[in-house]
C-alpha cells in the first residue's frame, strides 16, 4: 500500500533521493516520536513489501511498513516495540523472496553473532567538552602538534579471561596512559559495528553504530567526552568505499543492487571479499555523508581517517580489474572522485576545524588540497611512500645502508607537496611483516638503538606523527588482533626504558614549536647534510617561526661511534645537546651528555658556522641553540 506523506517528510525524501540529505540519521531508521511510540523508516525502492519484525512480535509479519508515495521510503509508526527490544526489517524483495535485513541506520546492535538492531532513541547527552571544542576551533592542526596513538580497542588490553575491556574500562585505563605518554590524539581502528573480528573493523555493517563489543552508544559517547576532558583528540577510521557481503546486511538490500553498483563487475571487491558502494548514486551519497557527519556531529569526533581511498579513485585498483577504463579511456573512477570531493566539501562546511585524513597509497595529485584549487579536499594524507622507504632502509643491515641512502632522503623532495601524516601503523606490524622492534637489525641492544633512532627520525621529519600501539616500548611480537598487547614486556628493563624514551620524545615534540609550527612549509626545513651516503649520516634543521627557534637533528645509521663529527649550523654562539638516543636512562651506554658546543667560524655543508660532536653509534642527537647571534 502506498500513502501520501506530509510536506516536511516529502522534502526530506527529496533531499535524500537527490544526494543532499546530510543528516538523514535524524529521520531514517528508528526514531522516538513520543514517550512510548516510535517511527521506523527504511529506503528499499524496489521492495514489494516491508515488515517490522522483532522480539516484540515474535518476529512475525504482522506490522507492515507503508510505501511513502514514490520516494522509495517505507515507514510505520507504532507503540508495539519498547526500548531495548530487538528488530529487523523483513523485505519482500523485487523477486518475491523474504529476507531479514538489518536497519542501515541503527544506532546500536546486539552483540555478535547476532546482528539485530536494538530499539533505542538517540541519547540526549549533555556534553561537557565545550572547552576542548573551543580550543579545537581556535587552534587548527596545521601549526599545532599532532602525535597520534593508533589503537585497536579489542587488543590494546584484555581481561585475564581474555574478554574485552568495556568503553568505560578503556576510559579508565587507555586515556590516562595516552595522556601520560604525551600523545595528542587517539586514532581508533574502525569501531563501527562489524561481525568479523579478523576484519579488524574494516568490513562494516553498522555505519551509525559503535560496536557493541565494548558497550552501548552512551558508553562510547562518554569515552569521547573523557578523552576531550583530558585534552586528547579522537580520530576514527571510516570505510566509505566498500561493505560486507552478508546477505542480511546491506547487500542486495531490496533484492536488487541498492547500495552497490548495478554492474556486478564494479560492485565486486575481489581483494577484500566485499561489495563496493555505488558512489555515483544520490541516495548512497546521502547515506555515507550522513554517516560521516553522525560521527563528527553527534559523537563529537575530531576527525575521520578515510580508509582505502585509492579503491575509490581508480577503476582498476582491485585485483582482476587491470585495464578497466572509463568512457574517456582513463582508469579514473569519476563517480568516486566526485563523491570524495563532495564529502570533504560538506564536512568542512560544517566542521572546518576537524581532520579528514586520506589513507591513499598512490601518487594521485593534490589529495590534501582544497577542491576549489583542484584537490580532493582532504586536509591530510598518510605518507605511505615515506613509511615504506624508511622501514625498508632501517631493516637493512647497516653494512649495506649506504647503497640505499636515497630511501631515507627521497622524501625531502616531495614532503611539502601534500600535508602529510607520517604513519607507522598496524598494517606494518602484521601478516609476517614483523613488529617495528623485530624489523631492526642486529642483536637486542642494537635493535633498541635503531628503534630509538627511528623514532627520533619520525619526530624530526616534517609531517604529523602516527605510531601503532605497542611500538612505543618495542614489543617484539607482531600485533595479534585476538589477544592483548604483551604488557609483560615492560618487566624487561630495555622495554621499560624504551617506553620512557618515547614518553620523553613525545613531550619534547610537544614543547618544541620548531617541530610542528611550520610542518607544511619549506621554511620549516633546512637540509644540512644528506648527500654523503658513504658516511651513513644525515643532518637537517627544523625551523620555527622565530629566527632563533630551531633544532638540529644529527643521525648516525651505522653501529660505529664518530668522534669529532662536524655539523654545520647557521649562527655563531653556543649550542647544547637536548637529547641523545644513547643515554643510559634510555637503554644506551652514555652516562652523561656532551654538554655545550661552541660554534666555530668554519663554514660547513652550506652553513656559515659549524660545531664538532661525538655522534653515538646507531644513534641520533637533537641539538638546540643556547646563546646564538
């Protein structure tokens, strides 16, 4: 049966069907309209009939939804369900099959293995993070420190019986830890509802629901609030390119391709065993942009890391699709590109102070440039090239590093082409790639020495920072999503000192404006010596806005101490050693720092003055001007 709808609902449906309803979560799905009355609405344009079924009616087909004119929307108002009841939509498909389907707009699901939605109104939370939001609005990230701790909530810690910590317990443990360690942000691997633990959350089911593994929606909102009260931002990974194949989720929702492409070849994501969203379909755009704004608006998140952007940019990105081209003969996914631009323009229209970060692995140009100037509209991009080259270099036996020195220095050629995040993420410590610690060559002592030097290189290189949990103390085992981190490692003095080293480095990063104030401007970086591969040494200068606010980083990539090592500096006067990776307190052998260096009027490597230092084996120095002129 088809019914006419009032003008307000007709306008909402019109906006949804034209790709311009960016907050469709306020009227689709389950909405409380009175104390004990709810409306249920779903988009199923080719369904023959739709029923609301659940624990409140023994899952029987006795509560039909009505088609709202020719909008493709089906709705019903009812007092039968109560808060906490389970429900699904029973769809009579275009072909006459009866299929139970999830509510795409559900805000909470039952715990797996079930996937029914839970009847609940959107909580009317009284947020207590206004100070954080005001600071975020006043201080945009470009000239601020951003040092991200990437976390998989299911394996950061677990109970003794291997059960998950709840959002509440994570607030009590994870937040103080991140604050103590000096990180500025937490980045959560996808916490949207998903069924398969082994997908790590990247095959989503619920685009408007935090996973029930750790608690309910209100618990999740409280976790975000407490992060903000601790001056910690929260970024969440979000997957708008593809979704799970499960027949009771979004796939073939009304018996026809609804959220996915009509063309089965384009819809199939062979690489990840999922379906690709039809990003050119107006209703899918409304759905996905509403999801993004739900997490940013309603949940107060500080940013989204958009996963697998390359999959949305190229027609031939997936395995088996090599050679696929568009009508113009190129491999560009024109609908995907247009959607990404629309997504970012819309998000920044409402939230100009948040982070939209692209995980994009190709050389696509201007990913982090505004749409108005020809870019995709993100404000940050993961620097995958820098990450791959850097880790490849550090994994080499020091004996052979000189021959591959360009791996370390090539990034300086393009580091200001985009606004980059430098990621040592979960992807680099799994599937046989080994942990960061295990990648380092040599015996255990040299592994820690190299790891400390790697962390200094990360902090001094232009770009925002991201490291995955466990890397901060040098966990040797690869990350395992099915168990907690090896916190027992911290009983080992070397692991404990590594953790203290990272804490010290994180605090230094936050305190030194030169390390982030001109992160995306050539004026923020001066290369001193990067052209002597035979020496396996590197030095460069990070410059703040103030003339004498700068730091010099000096790196030695072989396990051999260098006496009387000359470093070019820009001014006469004195300099002091701010950090030495080989200090005994961090696990090295040096019992005291070198103290003060006096610049000599000896030009060196393009600088008018120079100092002489002892450069520690497989180590790094951070040197700061003390009294210069």
